[in-house]
């Protein structure tokens, strides 16, 4: 074995040190977490970049890939980044580089790519050996002044080189391009914004340091006033996100403001669509912009799957006719379909509507992870710009002082040119002699000795004096700038104004792409119906509470089969888009969508599987929901009240308690109100008739006494119009009708006992 390969000691294991596992794991995991937070997942608030992006920019600058220069192979750029600055895999670096070049991923691309850099369908970029890249104007803005001591440098991972800690960032990159990342125990998600709007907000913040977040924003009313006027829009402050893929943000103003004030929230994005006339009354819908971050191919696949599964009954077909632009054609089932409802059903089920979360968790001052508000982000960017301005000014001041020192030496040399030549020719140490003779500094003497003979022209003295005066003036200006906060902020204002001008609303890159809209107000029921294919069914309820929906409207219920010991309780026609209301003996209503009922194969399912119904309750009745009707609820003991049908709809499996029942009483009847009088028959075969107006309308309760009994309870009830008379069916299916005169002895007031039923009344005691 070679030297250094032997274990310490004699290799007997005596050199092992015990380590507390808990402490060791905590230390190592904390180190890993901090590394992920600081060096991988969270962007710096000052330049909006993560380390990998910053290193790509720095490497491209070193390779001189400026916008006006030629392109270089991406493999070369990735190799430079990986070899010098970023000790991670080449694929992760290339993926980051590719994303910076995609105009559908980044609002203001930092890389100008040549070749296949992927597309919005989700296709990946070509291999790095085939693609080429260079920087964009935005990158140049971010790097502006980096050679002028604008930012600090730190050693690279192998300490062979140096890299910038942060970029000068003349462009508001964090908010303009957004960022997303997942660290350990924290994440960040920032949508892209319009650079000109951010600059306008920053300019307002410079003038008004105490401004509230709402002062840095443009309200909906103000936006409507200025959105069509390019001159007015030039001063527009932040209205909301501006996604590279366009679309619309459909959120109320209060929630947008709250998101920017707290740094947490989200934005609802919707696709942009329009209706295209196809002639002869037919039309198609065309989607021209899709939400940010959605892959078009996956979106179309999802819609096609829903179409096959018959979840989109209003849609006939979908076609992708996209080329460079997006054009997804939606063909409706028929010309009578409401376009708004069709789109609402698609928004509800597909990624044509998605939500972009806002979590402005960034490295504040480059060190501390913190969730910042819109104002805090702009404030830190402006403070960084001021620091960069001061550092660049001091650097320039140092350069000027060095140059002035040398120019002063040149002037002395020109005034004494013959003596200088003599000293250089005759003296053994001309440098020391000149320094002693004219009190020159080392730099000045060195510069004179390094002068070329051609510089000894007569005109050169004039050029030196001219440069000396110009630099002296510039030195005074810089000293004045460094001494005045007001002048510094004035300079920053000018810089920010130039950025705003360069990316203004009248430029191709700067014009706003995302619009703002209120979501159309459609009835939720209509939208729900639009997502269910309308088909006729027959709802079958058995005595033991088994439910099913047979296809079509059955005319003959005698062919229905049931489990042994079970039989038909009731059956009625419905549509799959209907809501079925079920009333139980416990006074509860349950709502079940007809499309959710089990099919006609077999015997269906027990209602207790579909809803949370108590074991001691049974079904009283079930029927199709019609919102405008009123219902009469009656308990076995003769209590009752009327209730609007729309009040009994339950939104959960637990149902809605409408009639308050105390055992041994139970809900007995639920009928729709028709007419002006009520006939009620007890188990004692006594009948009472009284006006419906005597029964109160309630949304929940026990009700009032309808008929008085010594023992027993209600057998049947019926509402009717007195003018038409009260009718019933006998056992032979014959109809009997009694007029007002014939009913006089049974007409009374609510809560009386009534009289024995008239002759000819069925022995079952029911009206039929």
C-alpha cells in the first residue's frame, strides 16, 4: 500500500470516536437545509436570480456572448459554468439555461437561443451540442457595472476563481420574470410582472418612501381609464401579474391587494377565447391564449379524455390548429349551446383555468429568507441600486484620481522635456533622479519612462490638459453625488426611467399581455348541468331503501325486480341533470344528483351508502327538485307547515334537518302545494277541510297542529282548489268529487277533530 492509504494507528479500531447520532444528524440536516435555501431554491431579492442563473450569466459575460456578438454552443457555456462555478450536473445547468431562453416560460428572456429550445407543448430542447446561445439586452442590464466594483465577489467552490455574490441588477428581475422553487421547509412562488409597471411603482416609491402598497398599484377603475391610451398607460403602476403566455386574471381587487400586502396569495388565470362564426348559424370557439405554466398538449389530451368519458356533453370535438401562435378549436354539440356555459364547464374541469400561487419568500439582503410585500421587494431593489451606484462612483473616482496623477506627471515631463531626455540618457537611475528633481510619485515616474517617442508631439500637451480638465470636472461631479442623498436618488430615478422607456407599453417586449376580467356570472346549477349529459332515466326506490336509475322513461313498473323480501315503493321519470330530493321519517331532506345514482343493472344501492342517513329512519318519499314549488310537510301526530322547496336542498351527505321530530313521532307526508284548501284524514277516519292560509310557512321547525286526535295519527292529506271540489279514487279506480256545498260539514278551522269521512270514501282512508 502506498503512503497515506494506511488507516490511522495500527488499524485495530482503537481510533474510533463515539458520536451522538441525534446531534450529528441535526447538524448535517441543518447544513443541508441551509445549503438548499441559500444556494439552490430561493432567489436573491436584489437581482432575482438563483446561484445557477447568476453563474450562467457570469460565464456568458466572460465568454463575451453579448447581444451584438456571435452565438456560442450551449455545451461550451455549460462546460464553463460547471468547470469553474457550479459543481452540479451538466443537465441541471442546461435545463436552467434553456428555461431562461423560452419566451413562454420567462417574461423577459435572459438568453437569446438559436436552435430548438423546446415549446409550449412540453417538448424538450435539443441536446446542448446542437443549440447555441448568447445574452439578451436584459442580461446586459443585470450585469451593467460588474467590472466597476459594483458588487462583492467570493471564491468559487474550488477556490481557484471568483464569482459575484449578486449581480448589479439594473433591471427589476425578481418581479419581472418571477421565480419558483422548493427548499427545505419553505418554498417560493412569484409570478412574472410587467417591467414598465414595476419601474413606475419604484419611481413612486422613491418620491414617496412612506407609500402604502395600494399607492404602488393601479386600481381597476384607473386601469379602465388608461388601458386604451398609450401615453397614460406609460405611467401605469402594478396592476397584477403579466404572464408571458397572456390569458386573463379573474380575481377581485381586494384579494389581489391583500396578496401584494402580505406576500402570500394567488391568482386565478383563465384562457382567452373568442367565438368564430362558421356561417349558417353555426359557430366554433377558439382558444388563443392558455394559462401560464400549462402544457398545451397535456391540456388537449385532458379535454379529449373528458370528451370520451362523456363529461363534456356540450362539446362535440376539439382540434389543435396551432402553428407559431396558439389556436385550439372547440366545436359545440349544437348551435343552441350557450358559449359561456360551454367555457365555464371547461374552466371547471380542465387547466383552461388554473391558479398561480403567490409566495414572495426570497433571500432578503441576500442572507435572510423572508416573505416580503410588493413594497419591501421594490424597496430592497432600490436600496441595492443605490449601493451599486455608490460603489461604481467610488470606483470611477479612484480610476480618475489614478489617471489625474499620471496626467500631472505627463505635464511636468512636457514642460521639461529636454531635461527628461537628458536624465534618461545620462543617469544610471533615471527614475529616482526624476522623482527627486520634480517631486514625482512612483506611478508618475514609471508612466514617463514608459512613454513612447511618438507621444512627444507638440499637440500632445494640449490633449493632456484637455483630458485633465475634463476628468477634474467629472471628479467634482462624482464627489458631489457621493455627498448628496438627493443627487443619488435623482440618478437612480433617471436609471429606472431609462429602463421603463426601454420596456414601455409601446414596445414589442414591454406591452402588457395579461388582461384582467371579472369571471362571468353564471348560475352554478346551469354550470353543473353543462357538465352532465342530459339523458332520460327512471328513478326507482324500493321499500327497503334501495335506489337506482333505469335508462329511459319506463311505462310499466311491473317488470322491475327486487331483492327477496323487497318491493317497489315508488318510481318516477327524471333527467340525469336533475336533483333528486329524498325526505325521511326523521324530518331530513337529502339531495342526490340523478347522474350519481347507480345504474339499472342489479338492484341499485342502499341509500345509506349514498348519503349519511340514520339507521332508524326510512324514506317517506322522493321526487325531482323544482325550485319554485312549495312543499307541505306533515308528521304522524298531525303537525305540519309549508316550506319553499329551494330551502330544503342539502349540499352535503349529512342532509338538511327541516322538520323537527321527537320520537315516537315521525314525518309522515310531503306533498306539493296546489290550490287553496287542505283535506286531512286521520287513522280514526275523521276528515277535516280548512284553508291553506291557516298553515304557516317556515324554513325549519315542528309546525302547527293540523288535526286533533285522541289516539292514532294522520293517514292522508291532499291540497285542492275549492272551486273544483275535492276528489278521490275508490278501489275500482273511479273518481268521486265533492263540491263546497257537499263539504260544508267537514270545513272547519285548523286543529279541530273533523267529522267521519263522507259516504263513498275509500276504505283505505287515502285519497288515492
